[in-house]
C-alpha cells in the first residue's frame, strides 16, 4: 500500500515539476475548442447542437496525446524494472500509475470542461451532465490507454500506434458520453447513459490493470 | 496434440495434403454459389435484384468475425502454451480478416444505398464492424512496430485478446440496439428464417470463403516454415565463415 | 444481346450489384496473390541457399 502511494506521489511530483503533460492535454483541449468556435461560430445554433460531440471528441484526443508517456520515462531510466521487482502486484502498480496519469491529464479536462462548454455554446442545462459523464469517462479512457501504452512500449511511432489501438475501445465511451451529455437537453433519463458509463468504468477498473500488467511483462522480457 | 503439431515438418505432412482439397472446395462451392446467386435464385420481393449482394456481404461478414476468432484463439494458444506456430497463424490471418471486413463494409454500403437510401449510418452494427477493421489494422501495425519480432508477436497476441470483446458486440448489436441493419436471419436461436432457394447460395459462398481462407492460411504457414529454414541456414553459414 | 444487357442492368440494381462483386473479387484476388508471392519468394530463397551450400 505504501508503495502505491509512493508511486502516485512520485509521479505527481514529477508531473508538477515538468508540467508538460497537463499543459499538453488541457492546452489541446482549449485550442481545439477555440478553433471549433471560430470555425462554427458563424452559426451559433449549429455550434450548440454539435457542442456535446465536439467536447467529447476533443477530450478523447487530448487524453490520447499524453498516453505515450505513461510508462516511457520509467522504461527509459530503468525504474520500471525496479517497480516490477517490488512485492506489490504489478496490477496494483498499473492502477497507481493510471491514477496518477488521470490526476494530471483527466482531472484538468473535467475542470476545464465548463469553460469549454461556454466557448462552444453548450446549453448550461447540460453542464452538470457533462461533468458527471466526464468524471466517469476520463478514468476509463486512462485505464484503457494504459493497456495501449504498455503494449507499445519501445515501439516505433508509438504515439500514433497507441491512438490506433485504443480507438476501438474508446468509441463506446465516446458514444455513451455524448449521449449522457445530451440527455440533459432532451429531457430523457440521464441515468441509463450514466450507468452505462459507470459500468464501463468499473469494467475497465477490474480488467485494464491485468491487461496492462500482462502487456508490460511482455514488454520487458 | 499441440506439441505433436509443433514440429513444422509434421505440421506440413498433416495440413499439406489438405491444401488441394481446400482449393477444390473453394472453386466448386464458389462456382456453384455464384451461379445460384446470380442466375438461379429469386429476386427479393421488396429489394429486387439488389438482394444478390447479400450472397457476398453476409459470408464476408461471417468470415470477418470468424477470422478474428481464429486470431484470438491462436493468440491465446501462443501466449499460454507458447506453441511456436500459433503466432504464425495469427499473423497470417490478420490481413485476410481485414480484407473480408473491407468486403463486408463496401458491399454493405452498396446494398444499404439501395435498400435504406443511404451509404452509411452510425448505428451499432456498422460502427462495430468498422471498429473491427481498425482492430485488424491495429494488429498488423502493432506486430510490425518492433525491431524484435517476438516482442511484436506477443504484443499483437495480447491486443487480439483484449479486442475480442468487440466480437459479441458485433454479433448482438442488432438485438441490443434499435438499428437500421436487419437482425439475424440465419445464425439465430430458432434456426434459419430464410428460404432454401436463398440459403443454398448463401451457404455455398460461405463454405467457399472458408475453404479459401484455410488454403491461404496453410500457404502462409508453409511460407513461414520456409523463411525460418532459410534464416537458420543463413545463421549457420555465417557461423562457418 | 438484349437479354445480356438486361442481365447487366439487373432491373436498375446492376450499378450496385456488379461493383460489389467486382470489389470482392479484387480483394480476394489481392489476398491470394500476396500470399502466393511471399511463398514463392521464401521458397526461392530457400532453394538458393540449399543449392549453394551443397
């Protein structure tokens, strides 16, 4: 347990010092929203209708950007081997790394979401639904991304490859995330979509650490 | 039994003679299927002659799912029992599966244009089959992304297993969600709900596709065996000189 | 001749049906040719190596 807290604390400290990952993810999110705003701003109602989808797609892309570096730094300086030799199960270590990664890249997206929503004319009724859906969705994306990051450790063109690999598993989160955000507008029950998102999160929480750990073991053999 | 087949020579002794049979079945079933599909089967009551696309679209869909299942099965065998030829089969099947998925999507788009009036719709069935295509492409890309060949094989095998969750989603998507795509008419709980005059060409084309797939797989394994022998000779030659 | 043209038109559906069959045939042929080309290359390399060492 102590090891896991140490891992999270260490990763957070490194991320705080470097700041690059958080800035990349949030910066991309804001930039993309700005561009969409400029591009579609001429027709405010069209922008409003598309806002939920646009926000989710940019959130997805933003979280894909930082995936490559989840394990890369540890892999390069050898601390990954050290981690794998500790008593803690590799699956829990995966969970800790994913948690740290989410805090630095997923959580800032959720914080930035209302601002993005304002920029894209998202009706304010949907803000709560958006934040809630992102709260369930972004950790799921991070967990799935951990599998992709572990599979592609040391690969050529790892960044693009990760995106291709996690895309199939990201799509359900995207579909239900947008649906959950938009139900607040249409008046339909938000609960069903949010429950689906919650279900994905729990499934990812249970399965992704095992897949990522298996991938990591293959990587460093 | 798995270890029995690990020896490449033995593998070819068993599967080599199957090859001409695969070709024969592919040609005969395919020929008969095409004749029935294009000439001797009835046009549909509502869709007219466009239903003939079904005789390509449906078997290719079955192959797209089947090929991925083969890849997943052999990936599991490769990772768990470390059978040396299992990775080879998984690797050979990926481009074939991608090809069948592409055929399924394109023929489906052509058929959809006539029967639904639209080339594409983002419903569960079409989206998940498109996702399947990306899974195949991801498998091929991942396998080739490493300098160390065995690392690429192991990573691709893991990806195949992780992505297998998409297969039941594709199969049951037309039942779980309201979609434009029609529900299952053949592989369903109550048995085929389709007339024999259509079931025959459908089954013949499916058998032909399967035999073709098997033939190409056997040839691919043979290629890999030859490649490994060549590599061994090169290494031995280098050692001598 | 007219029946052949009618057959190709397939009651107006021909423009969809034939491209479907042709595309499928092209992809299947491509798959087969690719496999055959790799097999030939591998076996040619092998015979060359085996022939040379004798």
